[in-house]
């Protein structure tokens, strides 16, 4: 089947340009002004709309367990929400069961993700580490899972020590893997949590006060130095503070292969949300935590100035009912994470492009091109070009959208951005040529996502700085 997207303003990393796009089957066949096609070709009129490359969210936790708690979205609801919000590819974290090898973990997650409705890949979490595990890395690479994730926090659940990090990164770097790291100093944070609880400081805001930005920056610095010694490219996930950002900026300036991701929650929410009454603050418990508001402008400067490379959602949704119940005991029991997968693209467009913090092309870079390059999917994904997958977002910048539980597709009993009005309405989302979402609703076929067999991620991004 052919589809013509007519009269749109096509945005790529090179900038916006008026053009038509012809899709043939699953890929882009032609791009140019006033393309001539037979009348029978399905046409979408994109006049006065932007056409962006489909969003790529490389940080999702669908069908995921945090200790004994399960996220409220599985691959069906989470992927429909993603598509409705402009995301056409995801990389989800695995969650290896005790006794499984890394490769068995991947095989299990490939099976679990079969109902997914957008294209999907996996970062393999390495916890509970022993040296024999890294023997599986070549098999993972062969299977197209070319990134791993290490945690420097959550002791007893996911955390690995510095020696393990060094060992894993050495092998990962040699094989062309991207190592993703959760950078927070878990040892010190656990002591601070204990101090707060002993004093009776149990409200949700103490979650943030237990995890100071200095301990995020310290861990980021440590990860950067270990990765550099190990010869491994490093991707620091969910950067929340100006202090951690500064570590990345310095490392990049020194030519180190370090990349940074931030998330919409750190750009649009802040520590005061944790102070909402009646345990409502528990909705906003995530790690690293929401920071003082002034950090937001610094993160935006990092995005505009290229110290930060991507936006990930860190969609890790748990019901308010459950968060509230546990918050009544103390903040340390509240499952970590915020539902963001559906709102992220619109929020970043609104605060970024609409409020003139970043250009249209930078928006396309951070939401699509850069994640595709860093995680071995480019140029099949991440760009509007002949031969690339027809993953496209058509956005009408003149209309506004209200974020609310009443309209959301994701399966959480609250919306973290309830009542927020954002400029820009996503009219259509196409994934490999199929219209999968229209006006905020998923309309695609079921179980349509494909596993993304990714190339080794050899940090192929060009640097302008
Ligand atoms: O609060 C968060 N971010 N929960 C999900 C696990 C993680 O740290 O990414
Ligand atoms: Zn994390
Ligand atoms: Zn996460």
C-alpha cells in the first residue's frame, strides 16, 4: 500500500522544509515538493503541520517488576499509549530472574514483548553479578541486543559495585555495547534514608531529600571515570540535576564517550510536587528524585547546548492506590517511577519548541535521531529519508491538548500532569507505514511491533562541540 503525506513541514536534523512524503509499504519511497502520484493513493493532508521522525523512547519499564511490585502497563497498554503519544520505537529494560543467564533473560523478554504494538528492543540489566555472566555478551550482540544497564543504587535489588562495573564495561566496550548507568550513590543514600526514618521524617518529600544531587553527581563522575578507564561508551540515564549534568558536560569537553538522557518529569515537575497533601506527593516518587525547580532551566541549557543527547520517559508506572498505601508507612516503601510514556513527546515539544528553548531540528534530534544513533538503529529509524522506516508523527502546532487521566491510554489510575494544557496536537502517528494513532487514540492493528535487531552501538554520534 502507498500513502502520500502532502504539504507538511518535514523536520529532520538538517532543519524544517516544506515537502511531501511518499510511503511505499513500510518505508519512505520519496520526499520532495509536490510529488505526483495516482489518485488512488491514500493521502493525508498535513498542511500547516510538522512531520517529525517517530519518537524513540530508549527508557521504558513495561511489564516490569521493581522488587515485588509490578508496573501497571504491560506491552499492550504501554505500547498503545506510546504510539498515541508519538513514540514508534521503545527499548525496554529486562529483569532477569534468579538463575537465568543474560541470554535466557533476553529470550524470555522477546517472548513477553510479542504483543507489543510499537517496535521494541531491550537493554539487558546486569545485577547479582558474577564474572561468568559476561561470557554471554557475544550472544546478546549476535541477537541484536547491544546495550546493557548497570545500577549504582538500589542496594540488594539491582546495585553492582565499582569492580563489577569495571569488569563488565571492559568487555561491553570491547564488543561495541552501549552501557547505560543509573548514577546515584546507593551506599550513601541508604544511610541517609535510615537517618530520616530514625528521625520520623517519613513523608514523600524525604524521598528527594534522601537522594541529594551531590550523590547523583558523584556517581555520574565515578561512572564516567570507570567507563573511560574501561574503554567503554557510557550513557547516563535520567539525569535530574544541574550537578550531574555538569559532570557530563566536563567529560564531553574532554572528549570522553559519554552521553546523557533526561526525562520530561525533570523538565516539568519539581520537588514541590512531592509536598502535595494527602500522600498525593507519592505519585511523584521516582529516582533520581524531582529536584528544586531551578535545575529545570539548567537541564534545558544542557539539551540546547548538547551536553544532553536524548529524552527518555523512564515510564515506570505504579498505581496511586498502591503508592498511597505504602506512603502511609514511610517514603522508602513507595514504588519508584512516574507514568510518562504518553505525555513525554508533547511535553518536550511544548516546553522546548513552543517556549523557544530549542529548535525544531533539535527536538527531532533528541527525541528520535540521537537515540537511533546511540542504540544502533540509525538510519532505519530516527530520520525521515528515502529507504528509512515510515515512522512519522504529524503534529498540528496550532491546537492545544489537555493532559488528563480522562484521555490517557496508559493503564495508571492517575495522570502525573493532570490539567496541564500543552500546545501542539499529534494528529497522526505512522509506524512502518501503518496509521497507528489518530488524535490521541490508538487505532493500529494488534501485536504489530517488531523486535529491533540493533547494530553494535559504537557511539557514532557526531559532536558539534
Ligand atoms: O524511579 C524510577 N526511575 N524507577 C524505575 C527504575 C529506574 O531507576 O530506572
Ligand atoms: Zn534508574
Ligand atoms: Zn528507569
